C-alpha cells in the first residue's frame, strides 16, 4: 500500500470496504470508478479524500455535451482572431490562447491532486474510450504548440457513474470498481450524527424506522436517499415535532418523498 491512507473524516463516514477500495486504487495508481444509488455519497467521496490527504480537489463535471478534448485543453481561436483585429500584442504567441481543461490542470499541477470526473455516464458512449490513452500514460500532446503535457505527479482519479449507460469494457479494465451499498441502520446512524450530533435518540430512531419502512415499500418509485433523511431530521428538530407523531403522521413528508404517486402510497400505508 502507498504511504498515504484514506480513512473516514469528520464530515464523511466511509465503510471499511470503501476505504479499502480507495487505498487499493491509490496503491495501484488506477482510477477508482464509483457507482451507487443517488445520495450515497459518490461525489462527496472525492472531497473527503482530498481533505483527508490534504490535497487540492479538481472537479470535472460531465454533461451530455462534454467532449474528452475539453478536459485536456481548448484553443481559443475566436479570442486570437479578435485580438488580431484590434492589434493586440503577442497575438503570434499561440500558447496565450491555449487553456488547459480539468484533466490538463491535474497533470500540470506542481503537487499531486485529487481529480473527480463526476457522472461520466452522462456523456456519449465514446467519451470514456477517448480518455484511455491519457489516463493510462498520464500525458497528452498539444498540437498547436507542439508541447507534451506530462503529469508531474499522477493524480488520484475518482470517477462517478449513475449507471445511466454501460461503460466500455476497455475502460472498465483500467479502473478499480466499487459499488457503494445503501447504508444499513448502524452506518446510517453514524452518518446522521456527523450532521446532527445533538439529535435526540428517540427522534433519530423513530425517523430512521419510518425512513427505512418507506424505502422498503415495494411499489415506491423513488426511494429516499441519505441526504433526504438528513434534511428530514433537521426539519423535525426545527419543527419541534413530538417523537410519537413521526411514524403515525409523517410530518414534512415532502422532504423525504418527492413524487406524487409515492406520497399517496406512503400515506395509504401509514
């Protein structure tokens, strides 16, 4: 294993399996691909790793229109043309118009960074394959300036996916994979207490029992997530709700359940 080891932080409670996956990925110098239900802390993991290891976090948020090239660099030909028309000095220096993308920033950093490639499955099917060389070799070539950008320090790469699309096998072979299971009650209690350290035990127990009952309903369309439980407990505390009314009345249920059909289902099953 590498000298640096990731453990849970004051703001992020990780399972033993997740901590082991992060540390194996760092030791093998491979990207860590994270999947899991929405709200299980996939995106927040990268922030926790950067804080735990004292390293800068660079976030590349992927959209449906994102191209792999944007993560490397962009050549601003429009700005160069504009500057040329108005007689700006240095217009012949193409390097002034090369802007590194998030992957380029991570490679060019003087210190090792944590790079989060967030929701990679939102892009088109070729996007992951277009990054294979760069993630393997940790370098890319800027054709306009004839410069090769090589990683000064191999970044810790964390990639998240919501499984909206299947990722290519060639890409998967190069990653360490971890699926974040939804927290059991014991782990969930630890997570909630990170955010609400002074929560009353009875309120916490009643809210969690109701929460897991809702998640267990067979026909529910959108299962509530960890973040929604945390928000619900906050609402219950602020509202001064009596513990005895939580499971029977489900106050502020709109904090937990977000679809009309699910609200009706939950109310029918109270």
